[in-house]
C-alpha cells in the first residue's frame, strides 16, 4: 500500500513547489515593476529593520 502512495506524494509536493515558485515569481516581479529603482524589497527591509 505504501508503494502506491509514493507517486501521489511526489506529484503533490511538486504541485505545491510549483505553486509556491509561481507566487514568489509574480510577487517579486510586481514589486520590481512598481518600484522606480527596482529595489522595493530592499527598501521594505530597510524600513522594517529600522
């Protein structure tokens, strides 16, 4: 029974890894487009870090 679940687990993990990668790609791309200098994430980290 455990042998039959392994492909399902692999597909499940690959699907969620792909979804996470796509979400990260779009969020980074949108923040880079909206920022004048392209370093919006760095600006946010400076603000948050004090």
